[in-house]
């Protein structure tokens, strides 16, 4: 029997096997192949070398404190102007109640992001974090993207370091990876010209790492970006990781068009979803974890992605996650999964499910 293998990939396969860094051109070559099986096998080889059959998940909750935003991103279906009827900002007490429900359901992490809201004082954030920490000292606050930190530094006129130190002192434990979108110009300016550029996003990630906190990194794909833009994104993240080393996880975010200014676009298909997981695993040789975000990918592609380089599926997530609601794919009508459902999804795909905390320590639970 003749097994197919795109012979253009032979040289890259040798480099992957020898643990050698791939170039920009090789990243583009990987995207261009039609041999999805070969690409998946290469990424799976690296995934299994790093993690064996382990696939991580966590028990978490999203809290989007405000949907009021001045940024006007073309891909976003979540933001509102302050005058709109369905604009909202949660009070600190509401935040505490959402966190209390999450903790009662076993959450170890609260993922906090929101719009760039020019009506809020900086103290809203420090009060929110310190109040949450007072009530739930063991709940990890994964809070605020580099775009929010950039907005705070400019809007509240503070040096970056002061913004980061004050939020860290109040209880910010790490930062999620949002706001990275696509670094390459002119694409970035076409989809989000009111927020910080790619270099600034990377600079701030470096500063957060230097302050001793971990962050994640994302890439929004499947809109107007090119293959070269995606590979450029990986190379820039890899260079930043070489410098400051604080990225824990990369999360490719599949663009979901409904309700956005780009709603006429089809969004990414299964080929692009799987290629992006696999190429990110192969290009981001200094990232430990690649997350297949089930909310965006749906369950069948998430399971397949575990064979294409991903070793994490994120968490139980969604209640209270208005932002996620704005862009989540229909997963059989579900936008929330129980821990048992997550475990079954991972195990049915042939992997071992391991509960982690935000910084990838194993969580051992005592049976009730
Ligand atoms: O920055 C916005 C994206 C991000 C859409 O760090 C959209 O663990 C698809 O960053 N279609 C926020 N995506 C979410 C995020 C994230 C999610 C899960 C885990 C982590 C982590 C981070 O969502 C935004 C933007 O890139 N987004 N609109 C949309 N229509």
C-alpha cells in the first residue's frame, strides 16, 4: 500500500524530527500543503513528545465586567456604545456574586475581560480585584488583555509599569491572551484601527512577564488575513517568547462573523482550523501549550485538533460570559460544558484528561 506524504514537506519533517526551528517560509509551506494528514502527523509528533497523551482542561468562569467600548473593532459583536440600551457595566457586588457561583461550582479561575470603557475610573479595577481576592483568596484572577493595559496607561496617564504593579498588587494573577488579533499591517489596521498595534501588544506582554506574571497569546484568524499574516504572527510571538519567556499558551481564535461588521465573510472552514492548530504547534517551538478552544471550534473539530498538536481545550467556561456568547459557535445549543462532559470529550478522542489550574499545575480534588 502506498501512503501519501507531500514530498515538499520532507525537509521540514526532517527539521521537526531534529528539533530545529522552522523559518517563516517553511511556515507558509506548511499552510499551503493539501496533505492534511502529513501536517497533522508532524504536529502530533511534537505534541506527543512534549505531553504524551495528556490533555488539559480547567474549571473556570468568564466575567465580562463591561461591554462599553470605544475601540470599534470590525470583528467584534460584543461591544456597545455607552448610550445604547443594552450597554452594561457590572458593579463590584455583581462581580462577587458571579465569582461566588463559580467558586461554588468548583472554579479555580475567573477570566476577566471587558471593553475599553472611558466612563470607569482606574479604581474600579483595583477595587474589583481586591474585593474578589478578599472574598475568594484562592480564586486565580486571569484578567485584562494587553489592549486594556495599553488603554489604562494612556487614558489614566500612568507608566505601563505602574499600571501593571497596581493591578498586580490588587490581585491580578495573570493575563489572558486576547487583543492580539493579527499583528501584521495593513490587516490589523483594517480590522481594528482604534486599538494598540502589534508591537505595542508585544511590548506590554514583555513588561507583564518582567513583572513576574504569566500571560497567554491568541490570534484571530479566518477573516481578511493572509497566510503570510498568520505566519508572521507566529514568528513575532516566538521572538517575544525568546526574550521574556512568559507566554504559557497559544490560542488560535476562529473568527465567528454573525453580528459583526464583517458578517458577510464565511469564517474559517475545518481545513483552516486544523491547519492553524498544527502550524502553530510547529512554528511556536518555545510555547508549551496549544489550546483548541472548544467554544469556538465546536466539539468534533476540538477532538480532531487534539490529534493535530493541541494539548488543552480550555474549560467549563461560559455562564456569565457575554463576550463568549457574542461569538461562540453552536455546539449542539450548548455554550457551557460540565467537567464530566469535558473529560468524556477528551477521553473519547483517545487522550488522558488532566485538570489544571491557570498556571498548569495539576489540580487534585478530594472526593466529596
Ligand atoms: O481579543 C472577538 C476574539 C478575543 C470575535 O487567554 C472573536 O486563555 C471570534 O482572548 N469571533 C477574546 N473571536 C477572547 C480571548 C480568549 C478566549 C479564551 C481563552 C483565552 C485565554 C483568551 O476574542 C478577542 C478577539 O480576538 N473575538 N470577536 C469573533 N467575532
